[in-house]
């Protein structure tokens, strides 16, 4: 039931903006927006802020650094672009904005439009979502490569894998990477790798080329095959500036085939250093264990010596000497205790003396006199402080204090009547303005009523 009390029913501005942001983000899916860049800003944080506009409207947009893939420095004010992202609200200012996830030039032909349409379709289905992607194994048992066995890319990949970690076996699943038959062959090779289940990570890709050369990796069926693959997939298509649908659906995108080889395995020299460090620690632990065992052996030898008859006799002699010493010490302690008790009795008798009681009373009287003096002094100080506070409060509501802040009291010259509105004055009347310091006499040139 809604409360009728505004103070109870009211929410804060932050709560209002948070609710509006939630409604916007839940009510709209990710969208493609075409427009012209304006108000482009590149702060030192690496984020990019801009506005997208058309002939009649504009919207603010933010492209955060971690979302920027490919070259972002080439965009400038006036460029016509396609922006993909989600609509959100910046709570601090209450402005709605487009959070850009991908930004690319607009108008690159039929293939580009087909690419954008498929990209939007798959994105709306959630195939690009990061939370559905699989992590790569830290050290794979076997690496599968789906590509053309005669291309330059496979030679680069094999060379880098051999240099970085030659102990890991590599299996090549051959397929065409260009032409009409390429998407089907790539999907079949991917299916073969899944059926054989001999690799725990796959690289799919080829070397660089034009948009037409790379088009096989923009096939919808191939994209869905990559999504359904239970083995983690690295997409390595073309150069760093090339993006394909396979890049977005794969678990990891590598900028180049060579980059995929760098990603999929660690550097063996780093691992050798780690293994060497582990071996050193194992040797250190073993040495410490040997030292502990030797120390325990020495301790057991000492215990064996301590259990001999001669050692037992020495311990008994030591015990007899100890008991003799403790007996003498007990006698001395008893004498000291009796002496101390006698002194306490004497002290108690002294405390019952009338002279001591009178002395305590005099001391108590002096303490009361000192407390009375302190209380009187504190009361006077409190009253002086209150008088000062009341003086400052009185001064703050004084008309003269208002004049000190730049205001004036305006009166009609002659009658001395204070003017509160324009109804009591006419053009040509003489007026007197009383300021914080001095007065002004002026003539009214024009009366402007309050609308």
C-alpha cells in the first residue's frame, strides 16, 4: 500500500536514476546505431567519449578501453560509423547513453552489410557473451589446428610452437580456408576434431587477405559449430585489424595465427625456470628433513645416557640438596611472614589514632573548597560563552548584516516609505538607497513590473 506521507514515500535521486537505468538496460537488447561522430574526446584513461548524431538528433556514447578491439585512433569528428552496444544511463548526471562494444566505419558494401546483419543476429542470441566462453588450458596435452596445410600461416604457427614448447604434440585437421567450399570443410574438420577427442584446445584460422578472402570465417553454420564445440577454440584469422564472425564466437580471439601460437602455450624457458625452482625447494626440504632426523637421533642418545644408574644416583643427590635448601628457605620465609604481620598490626593501630582522623578531615575540607572554586569559575565561563553565542546570533539576523552581503533598503525620497514592489513608484520619482556604507539618491528612469 502506497504511503500518503511525501516524506515516507519519497526516494532519493540516486535511487530514481538506478531504477531508470535498470529499466533501460532490461528493456532494450543490444542494438546497431548508425550516425556521425561529433564531440570526440580521448582522455588519458584510454576511454573514448563521443556523440552520434543525424540530421535531427544526437546521443551520447562511451567506448571503454577494455572494449576497444582493432584500431581506434583513426576515428575522428565527422566520420560516419556503425556502433554496436547497449543503452544505459549514467547515474551521476541522469543522462542516458550508448555503451559501445564495437565501432566500425559505415558503408563498406554488400558483404559488410551481410556481415553486420549476421553479427547483430548472433549477438542478440547471446553467442558473443563472455560468460559462455571456455577458458584455455594452462598447459595443453595436445593442440589441434584447423586450417589449410599448405598455407603460410600453418608454417608460422608450427615454428612458434616448436620454439616455445616443442614437447606438446600438434594435430592438423586440413580444410580449405577460401572459396565457396571452405565453410563446409572447416565445419567438417572441426567435427572431426571433436569426434577424435585427441586435443584439448583448437586453433582455427588462416593468414591475412581481403574481406572476400576471409569470408569463409563469416559463415553462420561455421559460427554455430564453433559455439557448440566442447573443446576451447582460438580464432586466428588474418591480421590484427581483421575481424570475422569466428573471432566473436570463439572462446579467445588471437590477432594473428602467430599470436594464437603465443597464446596457446607458455614459454618453455619460463617453465624450466619454475621446474628448477621447484627442484631447488624439494632439495632444500629434503636437506631440512635429514637435519631434523639427525637432531632427533642426538636427542635419543642423550636420553639413553640419562637413564643410566650413575645418572639416577646423581639426580637423587641433587634432589636431596634441593630439599635441604627448600627447608631452610621455608624457615626463613616463615620468620619474614611473622615479622610482616607484626608490622601490619602496628600500622592498623596507628590508623586508629584520633590525630590521624583530624588530619584526614582537614584534607577533605580543603578538597571541597577547591572544587567549589573550580565550579564557580566554570559557571562564569559558560555564561560568558553563551552571551557571545547570543551576540553572534543577534548580529546574523540584523538588517545591517544583510546590507553587508550586498543588499540595500530603498525608500521614496521625501516620504521615507520603504519600497517593497514597483506598484508604489513611478518613472521620475526620487528614491534613496541605504547601503552598508553610505546612501545613494537616484531618479527612477523606468518601472518594470514583475510578470
